[in-house]
């Protein structure tokens, strides 16, 4: 898949609604929590891939690495702007961003193979989210308020374009399947705990109680039978098959 480096310049207005996903606080806090992880997370992804590139890698792989790096750098920049908007709207984003940075600094101490394995797993997860936002845009992207809709779709599209890069570097190094899988479990659990914690924190500290109906509706959007997260679970589990490759999803 072609990796196209785009350089949008998003500037977000404080007049946009605080609950920017379908006027639902529960889902808006969930995706806002996800956004807070991106600036430091993208830096971790870039460095983990670069640190595992070695002399002798093909020109094709190195071109993909450059495209991956440039796309992720743009994502980090854009989400910094979005997170500043969150802070201006009363989300206490800066405090949680500091926690994310501190956690990732600890992750930086892991061996290069483990850091790359974590990146492979998290890139798989973000590519599945991209499938929902881009592949089922009418259902999952349309509720995003107009100002932010193209921003989130742009990020999703690029995550899908470079979904194989970290994995290809991992495989080119000859790293083992066991490390790939156990780091996927560890990375997934860390992501779940982190996002759930930030979502709860935002929901508690952001003024404007919306009541149980908002929570029930939000749970349905994310975790219902056709929910944003639920629909990705079967594809997520494919990651634990021996010999898995991200392009296996292209066959479906």
C-alpha cells in the first residue's frame, strides 16, 4: 500500500461543542482520552522502528519507514493542537498527557525488540479503529462534529496506509512470534487501563453531567453488538495467529 505524506494544518476553534462525538459525553471522553496518548505515543513508535532498522534493509522497506515516520510526526503535531483545544474546553488534558509521557519514558528502557513488538501491536489496534472510521464512515465518522470529522478520518486513513511498516521491520530482524504475542497482550492491557482511566478522569472533571442515558447510549456506540470496539474484536484476535501479517486483513 502506498504511504502518502500529507501535511494538513489543523486549527481548532473553541466554538465547537465540547461533546464533539454525536453530542455524547461518554464517547467524546473516550476518543479525547485516546487523542491524549498520541503525541508521546507517536514518538515512541517512530523511535522503536528507527532503532530496529539495520544496514542492508531494502530500499523499499527504508522508504516505507521514512513515510511512516513522516506520517506519525504529522499525527503528533495535529493531536497536540487538538489536545490544546481539549484543554481550552475544560478537559484536564495536560495532567494526563504528563502521565502518558512518564509512562512512555519507562517503556523506553525496554530492549529494542520489545519496544518494536509493542509498536506492532498498537499499530494493529489503530489500523482496526481506522477500518471503522474510514470503512464504515456513515456509521462511525458521521457523528463527529463537522470541524473534526476530516481530522479524524485523515489520521485513520494514514494509520491504515502504514499498518505493516513496524511489522515488516520486526520480521526483517527475525524476531520471534512469542515476543510479538506477549507484548501484544501487555500493550493491549496498558492501553485499556490508560484509556479507561483517562476517560473516567475526563468524565469526572469535565463539567456538565449528562445523566445515565448518555452513558447507556455511549456504551452502545462503543461496546454494543455493532459497536466501534466490539466489531474490531475478531480482527484483533487474528493478531495471535502464527504467521500473521497485517495485510491478511486486506483479504477480507
